[in-house]
C-alpha cells in the first residue's frame, strides 16, 4: 500500500512570507488605482446594484418579495477555482437565504483581477521550484488562501462605500426594511454586518 504524504500545511507555511509581501505590494498599487479611478469603480458596482434593484422592484410590484432587509455580498468559491475574484450580490427580504424569489447579480471587480492573477502566477512559480511534482489540487490550496486576502479588500471597500450603497438603495424606490443591513460573508453561510441603515 502506498502512503500519501499531505504537504498542504508545509507548502502554505513556506509560501506565507511571499504571499504577505506580494499582497502588501499589491495593496499599494490597488490603493493608487482606487484613488485614480474610484468614481469608475463605484459606478461599475452601482450599475450592478441598480440592476438588482430593478429586479426587486419587478418582484415587489408582483407581490412576490417583501421589503429588502439584507443586501448580501459573497465571494464566489467557484471563481477562485477559475483564477479570478468574483462576488455574488443578493437582495434578500426577512426570510434571508430562504427568500423564495431571487434578486441577485455578480460583480467581478476588474481593478483586482490583474494583481490577483499576477500573485498566483508568482506563487505557482515559487512552489514548483521548491516542491517536487506539485499537483493541481495543491495550486488550488494556494488560490483559496490568497483569495481570502482579496476578500478582505472587498470587505474594507464595502465598509467605505456603505453609505453610498444605502443611498442608492433608498433612492431606487423599492420597499426596504427599517433595519436594512449590508452583509459580507460566504454565500449561504455566516455573514458579517458591514453597514446598518
């Protein structure tokens, strides 16, 4: 019988300093991108939010959706396996994830993609030089870890844009709950409150 040696912990521990260094450098460039093109980045996100709110309005006019209580942002795990960062945005009533009528959209922040992909390429090269016969599932482990760093950028971005998102929702004319919240977390899992209305 052949023994399988699991080296995930060793691989990620060895790679951790490179991940932190690259992410720190990427954050500086992302900050510059946000400062230079912040209006355009907000407009891209706002357009997707408005599309979702249009769907909510249609459902509410048909009496198929109650007042929006949660606006939930979730990192899509499937996007990680495709080598990109993409988020699902759900407008949910007080049934939360049991809401029967879907009003959702997808946000793929282009300003993050190049830096994320560049980091992955760098890490793949480093681990293939250090570790013998690196496997695809081991590269996916790197994707998962590095995606969480970028997930934190989105969390911070939503914190700073919370007021603008709430204003966009309020101005849309859809029925909303008095205690509307913006949430961020895993889809169909735990979520943190980013902003309360």
